[in-house]
């Protein structure tokens, strides 16, 4: 089937999509957007977290056809421009919240989704909000640091 | 494989009638796992996310109609006051990403005895509204489950909504798992006290081939609770309730836990949730 999806602000047309494939497959294999990672394919790891019409979802659990005429924002679409980083991405770098990096894109989107709605998250709220994202390097403490930092920076920027 | 994207409920029913082997999909949190792992190859997918009639919820005469495509996140945000038990269970589903997509109706459609929605729906005496081009019917929730992943849904039917009475007393839900997030219940339990009729509802999850009520435990408690005096909960009463709940379970040994552990844990959950609910009733 043919799909039309808006991704990171741009209209994309994709042909020959199999009805059973996931949005994640379309993003990575058909559109060359490998930022969203493919790990568990069952919604357990959160590495493929993207926004679908503004809601954080696992792209591996969205049927490609369900994204027809919808708006998708991937980790590639968070930064304001080429060569720039979003404050959440800056915070992950500054806090050293990246080890092997495989979980990072999903965590960045999940953290972005938290910080934009709750600029002063408690540690318990951060843990709850990131509960769907696994880091198998187990670098969670640095990830917590990064989200606290991102929240503080966002507040400063907004103030 | 075909992909159908109906834009009205009528169209969805017509497609379902013409192609009963089309698998309905809404949140995709179960269906897509089956597809991703080559465990299912349905002839078609019937995407219900474009059907406006089944979004959101409405209320009429104390009954809440939950549309089939209403997400757990929306249930938590919008119905926690009216349906506390279901909202509590919804909070334990998967992760934020899963709750943003998954639906209670999807839990029913999948029919897994471990689904988190089942115990609250059983405890509150929910009804399931089913529709096909032939017409509509309403089933009480305990008639909906037939076996492991088998339900009363006919091949040409779709779940339109779930009807749950607004809470008429304290409600509680508890679930056993190895961690807080992303866990399939080892077992789960829901209790709903009806302060008006002085009756008790229960629901057991991961405790038998189908989710079920503990009717003996309900009857015992309705009779034995000091509704009028609001006395503190007697230990013997709570223990007896736990025993009767455990006796209603027919669990199995599996990778998540043994049958013996499940029975024990259900008794503990039953006592504990009763304690919380009764304290709330006493202080109300």
C-alpha cells in the first residue's frame, strides 16, 4: 500500500508498504531515519519511542497504516536545526548519560516528553516516566542526572 | 495482507462482516507483537483508530460508557474519580508508551487471563457492548470470557464500548509482578465495595483459564462486614475473605509463578485490598 505521513515536519510518501509492517520499519528501512532503534519489537524497551500526533508511543507497535495522514516526530526531529542539539540532548551529553548509546534516542524522546509537560519533575516522576525505556548498560543514575539537568535548563530557558 | 482503515463505525462493521478473518487493531500493543514475531499472519488488519464513534467516554444515569479506542492514559486522566478501580489497574499497565496506545477493549479482545483490565471490570459488574451488522447485544462481563484467549465475541462482531457503573464506594486493585513497570501480572485482584447496596464485587486475574469473580468470597463479605457500625476490620474476617478468594482460583504453574504461590498471593492481595477499601469506607 501507499502511505502519506508527515515526519519531522515534512510530508513523505512511501510505496509498497506491507500491511503488517510497523511504523518503525517504515522509518528505519524505507525512509532512512535510523535514529529510532529496533531492539525488542514488543514495546518492552522503548528504544523506538517517537511522537505520533504528539503522543509518545513505541513505533514498533504502531502498524504502518495507522500512521497514514498523521504527524510523526522522531529523535531526528527534536533539534531546532542541522548541527544543533535540543536542550534535552545537550543534557544527556553534559551528564554523560550515554554509554553504548543504543537506548539513548528512545530515552531522549521520553525525557523530552516529560520535560515539556512537567518542568519540575520529582525523581519518582522521572522514574515512572522513563519506566518504559531500558538501558542495558544500566547507566540509569547518569540518565536521571540528565533529565534533572534538562528540566532545570528548560525552566531557565522559559523563565 | 490487506489493511482496512474505516472512517465510521458502520463501515468497520461492514468490513468485519465481509472479512471475519480481518484482525481488529487499535493500540497494537498485543497485535503488533504477534506480527513482529511472526506468530500471527491474519488475512487483514482492521484499523479502528480512524473510527470517531468509539473514542472517548460518556455518562448516563451513573453508567460510564468507555469507547473501544479509549487509551489507558485517557482512562487514568479522565475517569480516576468515577472508576477508581479501573484507573488503578490502568496505571499498572506496561509503561507510559504502552498506556498511551493500549485500550481496555483490546484487553477484552485479546482475552488473556493476565490482562490488567479484567479484575476491575469483574469487580464492578461491567457490561460489554458488542455490535455487528446483524445488530447489537450486551453481555455481562463474566459471560464474555470463555477460555484462555477465547471470548464470546462472534467472528463478525466488534467491541463497541464497555459500560462500567460509576463507583458507589471504595475500590482497590493490586497486582503481583517482579517489578513495577512492564510486567505481566503473576496474579492480580480487584475489590469494589458498594456502600449503597452493601454488596461486594471481586475480580481475579492470572488465577484461572479466564478472569473470574470470587462469588463465595463476595457473598461472605457482604454479609459479614459491619456496614452500619463501621467497626475496624476484624482479622478473622479478612483472613476468611482471603481464604475464600484463594479457593476461587484455579491457577497453573508457569514461568511467572507456581499455582501454590498464586493462591497464597491472592489471599494476601485480597486481605490487603479489603483493608485499604474498608478504611476508606470507615473514614468516608
